[in-house]
C-alpha cells in the first residue's frame, strides 16, 4: 500500500481518450475532442478506463507488485480505477470482469496474477462478477517491448483461448499496464469470435505517448 499523499500525486484526475486512455491535452479538450488524434478517425465502442500514467515511481510500484510480492498494491491500483470511474456521470458497467491471463509458467513463478488481484477489487466494489478461468493463455509469449507491430501480432497469434460461454456479454478486460494495446486486442478478438458483444478496458496505468510518437 502507499500513503494518501502518494496516491494523490500518482493518480491525478486527467482528461483521457475514451478509446485508448492516452491523455488529451488542453488544446484538444477546448475543441471538445473525446478521443486522441490516433483514435479520432478509427473510433470503436471500446471504452478504456485508466488509473494513472505509467511513469516513475509508478513503474517501480508495478514491478513491486509483479515481482516483489507486494500484493497490497493491487488494491491501490484498483482504487485508482474506481476513483476515475466515479468521476464520470454515466458509466456502463460490464457484465463480467476478465483479468488478462498469464501463462502457467509465469503464474508458478509469481504465485498470483496481478491483473486478477486488481479485478477482484473492482468486482467487490462495483458488484460485477469476476472470472479468472474464462480466458486462458495457452502458451508463453515473448516480451512485447522491442517488437514491431507485425512482430507483436505474430507473437500473440493463438496465445489465448476462451473456455466459457461469453455470448452477448459486455466484457471488462482488466490489466496493470497498457502500452500499445496489442495484447488486449488479441484477447478481444478471441472473445468476440466466441460471441462477446461489447468490451471495456480497465487498466491501472497507461504508458504516455512518447515524443517520437508525435
């Protein structure tokens, strides 16, 4: 857990792209944009909720949760998401929270799935069912960082399987960090193939846009 002062610094209110969670600057807000320049011309109905930006020292908090056994941080991350959602007037909650799965090898190494811990916190406070067994990661994949867009897509090919009925459900995918969104897109694809009708994304931290992305 972190102190209240650190929470305020780490998770300040911010206007974000409704689709991908990137911050929207004051100029675009003045024009009434609700999506960033990347998503503005390719909109879909996937809503992304973000607790804060993936910058120091929050990147170290994520490492502490994933590899340092600091499971209590999951509640902090989940609460940041709840605070973001509660600032909105009209929120459509999902029918089911699904944490992004990890491989059996990673689960054995860590002892827990950090996304599941965050999802459980959301589930308790929003009264939305959480199912950690619905979406399964069937094979180990390379780390996405450093891979091209095409390599990322190939890396995630056939990496997920849906093992329960999701037909006509609004699925809320939960994860700790969102960078390019390739992993979430792969999960959405297999869930949609099995009949899921709508998606939202519940992410503790969003990697900010880099200068070279401008």
